[in-house]
């Protein structure tokens, strides 16, 4: 495979991996997705904390 063919193949693979987006667009999309994940993680942490507090209260109540 010549260097020109290899470069064209690499470009086509990169384009396919980016889903037709420019590298800048792909970076923005990934950044927005990561921001959404931060919100989801914060919600999960809050929910787990609430569950832990309820469990702790139930344990303390059962020890009385």
C-alpha cells in the first residue's frame, strides 16, 4: 500500500470514527456528553446518600 493510499485510508477511517463531524465538533459533543454524565453522577450520589441515611436511621431505630 502506497503512502498516498494509506493516508486516504486513514482519513476515511477517521471520518467514519467521527461520524462525519469535524474534530472540533466531535470534541464539543464529547464535552457536552461528559457534562451530562456529571449531572447524572451527582444525582446518583445524592440518591445513594439519601438511601444510606434511611438505612442508618432504620439501624439506629432497631437498636433501641
